[in-house]
């Protein structure tokens, strides 16, 4: 293994879904601060390189830089350094996940990277993107600019696991473009404390019959701000999308946004924000938005925020389970990993992490 | 030997008095049946024993194995050996029946045995009580209670919503447990089906928050069936 990686805690990385032993993984990319430290693929249907290297090797990929951002008239930040370029070749069916890890180590450092994923026609891939930081990385900032392209009939299952430390601010900016019959599944998990996360990833359904699904599980610790949303823009007929979020505030401030925007008819979409406030000091603000200029759409939303039901706690207590345990069992159940489209091994890992974090903060 | 003594308790719910001066004693190994019309306060009595919040005991005491329960939390009472089958258990989304079963009992073999006996295999990975049918809910409740290995089982209408075959299955599981453990049982019943499977030793009638007529449960049930609850109240063998 790469020497720079020796100093990373394997356990911390596992909490972010990154397995350096590469059991059941088809490719790995690790960037520490500004430097891509490791990248390799174990599967021939894919290429995984630092973005700068990829453009040098395949000049035709230049066209993908900034393309997704301009599709929604969003400013594309060009001052990035590092990041990964993942190519999943036409027709490739990559069963084991591709793992990418973005690691913040320095103090007062600003990591600003550009990632691109290109899933070519008919290809399938699972990506685990683990972001984590060292305890030493105080006052650091992570800005991840990402563009995802899912071509005709492609399938991309993208899981982002944020596993930061209290002193770090994070601003991922990402846009996905999905062509005819393509599917983009985005899972987001953030269970560890962080100072601030602001993100509002968007997905544009560009081709007929394409589909998007965003699911998030967010745990807000005391002193943190998580302003997190998902947006789907419908630009083709017979498209559909679903946005689900489960947020739990144990004292932090959470803003759970969701926006479904139909720019053509024959769209089916649903948005669901469910929040649970566990601590007196917690706050959750759910902002679900539906928007259409057409009549022939089927769009709905559901939002509910509440506290843990006393009746449920007392029910479990009557089985001899003490109140704190009952509470954390219910919270863990609320953050239901079944809503995510995760590979089983990763789901188990997240269950373990959930258990650890909900117990320790009760 | 006495296991539970409900000592002259009065209970209010949301400021309204529901139970008045209830006095009742359940011996070790006994099966005590509580009859009474809808709304008379039967569930209120059981919830007061378990310690559910909102059920305020304004006077009297509840003694279990010589200790007062009144200052104990719900889970402490459960740990002392009291387990209740809820009439209307709440849905607990995200918590699976299997998960709870494992929290209640370390013995995998035992869990498997009761899963099999109570035909709960297909519900094992479902969220607790979420979309369970009436009968499924009662079987899942019985599973949890048996796994807790209590000294006192409180059953709030174990037969309601359960089909004839499942009542027989539940009755047998319960009977076997009571025999092997020597536990006592306090059971609310409208239909009397359950006491065809477990041998009841005592019975009493609750009307309007008052207890009447402690006696032979089978005779009591026959009398209620023949003359109705109100007539039962006038009967001169009134004890309590
Ligand atoms: N939490 C509560 N809030 C308000 N009223 C209550 C509550 N619990 C019980 N009551 C009232 O107390 C009375 C007795 O209710 P309880 O549930 O004990 O009756 P029960 O004898 O079990 O009836 P059933 O046979 O229908 O189950 C009823 O009038 C009921 O509406
Ligand atoms: Mg009742």
C-alpha cells in the first residue's frame, strides 16, 4: 500500500465506506488534501484517474468539463485542483463498487476539487464516495465540484458518505445529466458531527424515460448546520423521480430542502421529508418545493416533523428496555437504511456506525 | 403465596376518576380473570400496574413480591417480572420484530422455537405492528412476553381479533409457559375463550371503575352470559 496512506486510520476510512483492503471493490481513488495519492482499477470496463490526467489522456473528455453546470445555467468554478475522473465504458457492468475517498488532513486548508463520472451507454456502476477528515484538519474547507453523466440506458448508483470532524466546513456542488432511459440513484449518509454542510445537488432528466432517486439520512449533532437538499429538473417526457430524506436533530440545525421542477409534461415525482427532533435545542426546517408549467404531471410531497412518540418508548420500556436504549433503537429505526439503494455490505457498515453514534450521544 | 397486591387504588386519567378503591390480590401460580363491559376501566387497571404515563394513582398502593411498584419506572417493573400484552400496541416503525426478540432473549434456539410455535416466521423481519393484522399483533405480543420470562403476565384481551385455530395455538403456548414457570396470569376477557386453554383460578367483574364479585371464574362467566353485567352487580355473593 502507498506510504502516504499508511498514516490514515483504517477504521475512520471504513466509517466513510472506504475499504483499503479493497475487498469487493473494483477500483480505488484516494486524494489527500490537494494530492491524488492512489488510483487504480481492478476491472477493465472502467478507468479511474485524477481529472487533470484524464483530460491529458483523452482530450475528448474536455467537453464534459462544465457541461452539466451550464445545462442549468450554473456558474462552474474553474479554480479546482485534483479530483477524480471515472469512466465506465459502454456496456460495462461493474458489480463491485468503485470507491473514491477525499481526505482532509491539513489545518486551515481549502480542498477544492473537480470530479467527473461518465457512465456510457448501457453501462452500470456503483460508486462509493467517502469524504472524511483528520482530527488535525481544523478550520478546513472542502468544496467538491462534481459532474455526473449517465448516457442512454446507463445506470449510476452513487453513495456519498460524509464522515467529517467538528471543525470542517463542506460545500459539495454537483449536477447530474441523465439521458434516455438512464437511471441516477443518489444516496447520501451523514451521521458524524461536522461544522457546516451546505449542498443542493441537482439532477437533470434530459432523456425520455429517465429516472432519478435521491435518498438521504442525516443526523445533526449539537453545534452543526446542515443545509441539505436535492433537486430534480424534468426536461423529457415519461420521466420520474423520488426524493426521500430522513433527518434527525440531536441538537443541530438541519434545513432539509427538496425541489421538483417539471419543464415538460408527463412527469411523475414524489418528495418526502421526514424529520425527528430528539433534543430540546434541535431544529429542523423542511422546505419541499414542487414546480410545474404543465398540467399533465403527477407531483406530490409529504413532510412531517415530530418527536419520538412517548407511546412507542413506553411500549419498549414495558419489555424491560431502559428509556435511553428504547430512544436510540427508535432513532436508528427512523434512519432506515432500507430507503437507500445500498449494496448489502455497505448497508451493514452504516448500520454499525448508526449504532455507535446514536448510543454515544444519548 | 401472594405475588401482586393491588391495595385499594384509585386512578385518574386526565383529571377524571376512572378507578375507585380497587383492591385485589393475585397469588403465585394463579390465573385471575377480569370481566367487565367496554369502558369499565379494565385496561386502565393493567396500565396502572405497568406504570404507563397518564394513569395517575391518587391513592392506594401496588405491591409486587412485597415491594411497592409506585416509584419504579416502566422498565424497572418489567425487569422485576411484569409483562403486559397490550390491547392496542403501537406501531414502531423501523424496529423489526426480530430485533426486539433478540433484545429480549439471548437464546436463539428459544426464539426459533416460539417463532415456529406461534407461526411468526413470515413477520419476523417486518416493522413492529406496522400493518400487522389483529391476530398477528396478538401472536407477536405473546412472543415478546414469553421471551421476557415474566413472573406475572397481564393479558389485555388476548383473544380479540384472533381466529379459533390461533386462539388454540396461543392458549397452548401460554398454558405450557405457566406450567413450566409457575408464573401468574391476570387476563381480561370478553369471550372466555382463553380460559378453555388455561385453567383459571379466580375471576372478578369490573363495572364503572369498581370491582364486584371475586369468585370462581367459570361460574362468574356463566352468570354474566345468562344475566348480563348489571344483574351480576346485584347478586348477593358480592365480595370485594
Ligand atoms: N388515556 C386516556 N385518556 C382519556 N380517557 C381514557 C384514557 N384511557 C382510558 N380512558 C377512559 O377511561 C375509561 C376506561 O377505559 P378502559 O380502556 O380502561 O376500558 P376497558 O374496560 O378496558 O374497555 P374495553 O373493554 O373497551 O377495552 C373509558 O371511558 C376511556 O375512554
Ligand atoms: Mg380495554
